[in-house]
């Protein structure tokens, strides 16, 4: 009698609601719309902290003293430069490439040019520092290359957020712009087992190296259902045009069963607390720039999507309008997401190394069993 596979437990597509591991890093309360990094509420961190301080918190599990923070800021500033062959590689890759493909390629190339005696050991917080410091330089080098501009000189005097703005726009930006970027970097720094972080942990769970784990994460974040949504929100704003067309355009999309980018979430059943904070920053920077068009359109879209579909905004809804107001090209929105999330990705990879367990779920087999092998000469169809 042909053996049939024992029927395993019910399939949870997308591993929805599956608890895959224990983590000390981030807590998401999906029902109440709360997000905590190592127990600290994201609202307090967005109000009082900096990206550098949050990166320290994610890597070390505690807030730094003033001296520890100064030391981290200095180490990050010192680790921004790329090895010249890596810079030259960016200058030779096709200028029309997708910036997330550039980032994925360069992250995986960097360790090949890191003489071990001069760089922090890759599978450690040193490796996390190096990648967190270098990714803005990678983004900036590509932006200058595709704009036919020479690479920028280093500015170790700039904070992480100001340096990211400088690398992309060639300008430090106003204090308001820099604070808006810093807050957005804080908000995007980690989010428990989202798809790209899970990809990084799967890679690390095989004892592969930190750079390979982050390369997996970058490739995963590129997807429009994950990191790429904020670019598509801006395309939706263009399609809507004016506030009074928002209702008609959104309803038509819903009628075509299209996903409205920037809405819905696998975990949050109420508004994503990051969206709440980014909405306010979208208003602030828009007001400062004298252009609230994107903000006004999005506010109307929020009203229509909630009324028609009962869905709430997620982190991607307002982030793009903040970045656009800061003068950032749309196809760099997701690379900026990566520039922030690399802090969380690396924290999770290091946590996986400390409490290693090969991640290997199973699948429910639904194919045929006990097939008879027919020699090639006898196969007709
Ligand atoms: C991020 O996981 C994370 O933490 C990710 C992230 C992070 O910080 O790492 O938070 C970042 O990825 C935010 C999400 C960015 N993506 C988008 O904004 C893309 C649009 N959103 C959807 O694709 C969707 O909401 C997901 C992918 C985010 C979540 O989808 P789920 O949990 O798989 O939900 P689902 O597809 O099962 O949908 C449930 C219902 C469906 O309705 P029915 O077909 O059952 O009638 O809700 C509907 C969906 O059609 N729905 C939407 C919708 N999201 C869900 N309908 C219209 N527009 C949407 N955005």
C-alpha cells in the first residue's frame, strides 16, 4: 500500500501568528498599537532620543551613558568611508540600476575589501557598527554617481541623520529637516520579526556570516509589500492629484481589489504608532516648506480607507511625504529604510548567534506519491 505522508498540523500561510522564537529586542502590541525597543516606548524615543542612541539600545540592550553614546557616535563617524575599490565598483555599476539592487550588491561586496586587521570583526557589534556607518555612504556614492557628480568629502562632524541627508542631497539640511530624518530613522530601526529581519535570522541561523545575513535582509526589504510601499504611496498621491479626487480614486482602487499602499499590517489591528508620529512630522516639515499638498491628500485617503475598508495607516503612509519634502528622490526611500533597519537586523543576527537554533519549518506535501519511473524511450506525453 502506498505510504501517504502523515497529515501535519494545519498550514499557517505566511507563518501568520506563528511564534517562531523568543527575542529580547522589540515588543509590538498589535491590539493597542504600542511598539517598545528593549521596553522603551517608541513615542518616548521619538521625542527624546537619537538614532545613534537607539542603535546602542538595540545592540547592547540598555541606554548608553553620555560617554558611551559619545564613543558610539565617534566610532560610527570613523567607519563611514568605503574602501576605494568598493567606491569604484559603485561608480561602474549601471546608473539606471534600482538603488536597492546597488545596496544589496555593495553590502555583499564590502567584506571582500575589509582587511581583517583594520576592521571590526564581522560577526560582532563591530560588524553592526561598520554596516550601519557605511550604508549611508553607499547610498550617497550611488546618488552622486548617477547624478554625474564627484563623491562628497567626508563630514565626520555630522550626526548620523545629518550625514545621511548630506550624502543624498549634498546639503546638511535645516535642524528641523535633520530632526525629521533622525526621528524617521528611530521609527524604522526595528520591528520584531518582519519579513526582512526574519530573512536575516534564517541566514544567521545556519551560522552564515553577518554580511550574508544583511544581504538577505536587503533583498527582502525591496519587496513592495514590505519596504517598497512608501515609494508607491507617493505614486498614489500623484495619481490622485488633488484632495477632492481622493475619494473617487481610492474607491476605484478598492473596487478593483487593489491594495492601498501604506495601509494595513500583519500585526497592528489599530493605527501603527509610527504612522501617528510620522503624520505629525509630515505636517511639520510640509508647513515649514510651505507645501502641505501630500499631507492633505493623505489625510483624506486615511478617512476614505478607514470608512470603506476599516484599515489603518502603517509606517509607510507618511514616511515618503517627509522624505520628499526633504528633497530625497523617491527611489531612495527604501534604501533609507534599510539604512535605519540595519540596526535592528544586526541586533537580531547577533541575538540569533547568541541563542542559535537552525530555522527550518516544514511544508505540507500535497503532491503525488509512489510514482513509477518510466524510461525515457517509453514516455509519450
Ligand atoms: C511594512 O511586518 C512588519 O512589521 C513590516 C513593517 C516593518 O516595520 O518591518 O511594519 C514595514 O512592511 C509595513 C507594510 C507596508 N506595506 C504596505 O503598505 C502594502 C499594503 N499593505 C498590504 O499589502 C497588507 O496590509 C500587508 C501586506 C501589510 C499585510 O497583509 P496581510 O496581513 O497578509 O493581510 P491580508 O493580505 O490577509 O489582508 C486581509 C484583508 C484582505 O481583505 P479580504 O481579501 O480578506 O477581503 O485586508 C485587505 C485584504 O484585501 N487588505 C487590504 C490592504 N491590506 C489588507 N485591502 C486594501 N489595501 C490594503 N493595504
